[in-house]
């Protein structure tokens, strides 16, 4: 088993989270190149039963002024702050 972002994955089934890192219990950081990985990789539908991101968690993009927030009901990340 391999631990990624606080979740345990079988060695053959580790999603590619790119630069996404867990920086707190409800916060993640990432580079803008990996924004698409929020909705294509860091979701319950992809990670399955090991998924542990709470609703309302933030993903802060460190190289671009942007923040995304996770909604568990829709299993999607939504941009809430961005450079205009």
C-alpha cells in the first residue's frame, strides 16, 4: 500500500495527483498546471472508498491567484477565487 494525500492506494492503482499536496486537514496546494487534476483525479469517483477530502476543502493554486473548493454532493471542485 502507498499513501498519497492521506489515502492508501494499492501499488498498481495510484492516481497521478501531479503537484497536488495536502497542506492541512482541509487544505491542499497545487501548481496551475495541475488544476485539471482536481476534477479528473482528486474525486470520490476516481479514488473510491479511500477518498477522504471533506466537503468545503480548499485547493490553493500557488503560482496563480486561484482557490478551488470541493463539494461532496456533486463530487466536484469549483473555482471560488481567481485572477480577473
